[in-house]
């Protein structure tokens, strides 16, 4: 059992010892973030996609198109695109920053050390990885794992928007600064101040929290992250396992 899981279990034991029967909704909910108009000049329209069939089939069509995408320079060095994976009608969607080396090799999101931690977080919330959908802001690996540039994120955003529109999750949980900035429309938003503060993307509530790779380097961030994840569970009308 890992340190992370032990911490979650310990937190649950504390809750139970205190007689907590239900998860309290966090009242520290921010006013919705004013979304700036997206800079459409940076976004080229997607090539006409024939989206038909089930949600899973539509996501497969997008994955095939993403594999051939050359909308930004990140296509040049990718081994594999990483479109995202999970339940096509998931009620919960996680959005990270972009693929790293392991993800680039395998063509799957969150499969490295940060991915293993994300799996534990998902399990602690009462889900299996296959119950949720996991995607990233950019679908090709930025060289050296650098942060994606704004124009790269803008070029890739229409793919993600299509995925969200197909999946229609009840809640989106963003991981780290990059998806927080992309979905809030605020390029200066910082996760340390914004974590756990709900805002809306279109009509879907978004709860931002830390990226698992940050948690691996900063153990003190795990507790506030767990608070954010408990808020997500609460908002979904569920109870912790
Ligand atoms: S990162 Fe996104 S926009 Fe850029 S090439 Fe890959 S799929 Fe296309």
C-alpha cells in the first residue's frame, strides 16, 4: 500500500471516527470565473469530421483524426498521439496538461508515475479508471516535457471540446495549471489559489486541483488535493467507498 493510499485511508478513518456519515459539500466555492472570449484567430477550424454512431464510435473517429493531426508543431516529434481514454459517457472527466515520455511511447494518457498516482486517486474516490475519461489539453508530447505554448493549446483545444461535447461529463476535474488556464480562459490563473474553487466551462462545473506529478514532488499538497477530490465526489452525489 502506498504512502498516498495510506494517507487517504487514514483521512477516511478520521472522518469515520468523527462520525461523518456523508461528505460535506465544501462551501468554499468561488464565484464563476469570468471567461474571456477565446482568441479565435489562433484557432483553425477542424477539418469536417463525420461524427456518427455511439459516443464510443465518435471518440474513436476523433482519435483517428488526432493521429493524423498537424495543426501545431508538436506533431513533428510525437511517436504516438495521445487522444485520451476511458468511458465514453463518463460522469467524471479528468483533464491534464499533455503526454510525457511514457504516454508518447504507449499512446495512452497518464501511464507513468503520475498516472499510477492518478489511478490511486480515482480508486480512493470510488471509481475504477475505466469509469472515468482521461484526456489532456495537448495530445502530442511537448519536447522535454515543457509546458505547452498558448498557441499549441489553442490549436488542440477544438479536439478536446469535441470530446467533452460527446462525453457530456457531469463534472470536469482539471489537473494543474495548464488545463485550469485553458478552461477558465484566464492565462494568469494559478492552481495554488484556484484549487477547489468551482467554475463553469460552458454548462459543466469544473473543479481544479493539483497535477499528480506536482503531488509526487510536493507531499504537502496531497491533503488539499484530497479535499478537492472529496468535493468532486460530493458534487456527483456519491459517497466515498
Ligand atoms: S498537439 Fe493537438 S493540435 Fe498539435 S499536432 Fe497534436 S493533436 Fe494536433
